[in-house]
């Protein structure tokens, strides 16, 4: 083996070397056929033959400012020229500036931040800190949730990817989700599960509330079906947590920083958590970054108590500088406003598609965070593919996604829910283009309508 470069990196070579040496996430490696990507700009990326794809996913719902935003690229370049790395024990400008900006943007009295390399690591730290602050050990998490792939975060996660990591960490207790389209309690009015507090209260009574350190929820569930809570739900969790001295953790790794048309999803309901977890949209993922931001009360607690957490790359200057630049771009370019306006256009377009496509059972969304749930029948609500289907998008959903890709629109799905999460900088022409392609490919779902 030589490290001297002799051969050109053609698409074929990238693909062949990738196949031989790279382990891809959540996949049977031999079944993969990834497209070699050569570049991207804005809402688009392209392959080595110049074939362009509209990124209606923002990759892993992180590329909120789109591909290769020039100001963001330049900020990373400038920080790299100044100081690529300094350990977490030193004070560093981009780190300080980003933490101050987050304190200014987040709701309520959220104040100090600990920076990580992504969402899972931030959730891990939140759980450990909550245990230390309260002196309790149990954590209540929900079934339809994804909190990351490290041991603790995967134990918090409810979705079936957890099964391969079990038994996981101890002390995680689970509650049901406010999935109003498929109410787990069978649609009673009022529903204890969909209203939040009564269901949580009952679980706490079985578990002993004095052993529970925290409740962790995604205010809007991302990966597991784009679920929006009914009004009053988060408020109700807040009240129950306050009554029992339990910390409320909001995981806004996917929903935070403009995705739902507000800076933070919890702003829609004016509920403030004790700990807010963010990543992805914080810097569009140009450099790995996550953040755990804690209330003024926990910030005070940290002044006299040890913070038992740390990583070599905690508060990495390149990541923090990209965060600072990203938040400035969002303000300067009205990115949250664009998310709201384009979301309205997308929502109206989807409602029109539902008139023509019976397989659309439910449309859920705000901002550019939309889920379209596909069913075999609107009356029975039988899902187009079962929830425990192997792979994230079993046929016929995978056929639909493939057809969209062949037409130049990159989409993904979670079981029977299409995830529509384009970059927050997308324009109306691009939204209309995606709606046109959806109109064509949804016939593949309609074919299974009974
Ligand atoms: N939390 C939520 C809500 C997420 O959507 C994700 C990733 O998709 C994570 C946590 C994990 O973040 P990361 O992959 O950066 O560890």
C-alpha cells in the first residue's frame, strides 16, 4: 500500500473505494449503492456527471443554510487561519461568542452552554447533569423518539433502532406519544396521553416521582413521524415536572434554529425547558457541533458544583466559529422568516395534492418541517407500510423515493411518513418543483390504495 496519489478520483473510483472501505450508518453494507457526490450549492447537490438533485431533506435535516453557503465557508476558513484548536480549558472567542448568542436567542432564562460534537453527546451530558443536579436517577423518555446513537442516547431513543443496542443504560422509563392521528388511547376526549400531563402523572406514580431526574421529549418529533403535540401538551408536561421537582429537557436537535418557522419549536407554545439540546441547524452541520444549554438556576448550580463532563473537541473553535457565522447569516438573511413563508407555500401545495391523492392520510407541519403520512385507506388509516417494516422505507415507499430521485428530488421517509425538510433558504420555484415531482410519484402510493 502506498500513500502516493497516482490515480485520478473518478466517480467510479470513489464508489469502488467507498464500497470496499467505508462503513455507512444503519445499513447492510453489501446492499448499498450510494451516489458519488461531487459538489453542492444552496438547495442542490450534484454527481460527477453533473446530474443535479434538489435536496428536499437538507441531508440529515441539518443543512439549514443549504450547501456551501459562501459566508459560512469563509468563516470556517478565517477561523482555521487564526486558530484551529485550543483545548476546552482555555477561554476562546468563538466559543464565548456563540454561547452568548445562544443565551440571547433561546427562550426564558436559558443561559450557559456546553458544546459537544453533536446531538447524542449533548443528550448524554444532559442526562448526567440532570442526575447530578437532582440527585435522582430515572429519566422518562417517549417511544416515538430518536435521541442519538451513543449508549445513553440510544437508551433514551424509543424507535426500533434501540433494539440492537439493548439492554442499554439503566433508569430509562417510557411514556406514550401524543400521536393525535393514531391516538394511542383510542381518541377519548380529553385524552390523557395526548394532553400529556395526566399520562405522565400516572407513570410517575408507578415509578415514584422522587426517583425521577428528568423528562426528555422532542417538542416536535422529527425522525419518528413528524408529530406535532396538541396545544397545551408541553405546558402540561411543564406543570407536572414543576410539581415534582423534575427537570424538563427539550431535544431540539432537529426542530431547533428555525426549522419549524420559529427560532425554537417550543416557542410555538411558549414553554421553556430546564435544558435545551440543539445541534444540526445550530451551524448547519458544516463542522460537527451540538449544544446543551441550561437554565439560569442550573447555571448557578454549576458555579459551586463540579460539571462531570468533557471531550477533546468540546467547544471546538472551527465548530463554534461556524455557529457564530451561521446565526448571523440567519438573522441577516431572514432565514426563519423564509422558513415560515416557504412552509406556508409547501403546506398549501400539499393540501392541494391531498385532493388528488387518496394515499395521503395526514399532513403535519409548520415552517419547513413537514410529514406526509401515507395510508392504504383513509377510513381505516392502515399505514402504507407497517411501522415495524425492515428498513426505514420498505416497498412501496422505497419505490416512490427512488422515482423522486430519478426525477431529481431527494426525499426520505420513516416507514410510511414522507419527510419534507428542505433547506431553510429554499425559494418558491424550488418548492413548486418538488411539489410537481411529488404529484407524479404519489401515484405509486395511490396504486396500493384499497
Ligand atoms: N436528537 C434528535 C431529535 C435527532 O434528530 C438526532 C439526529 O437525528 C439526534 C438527537 C442525534 O444527533 P447526532 O446524530 O448529531 O448525534
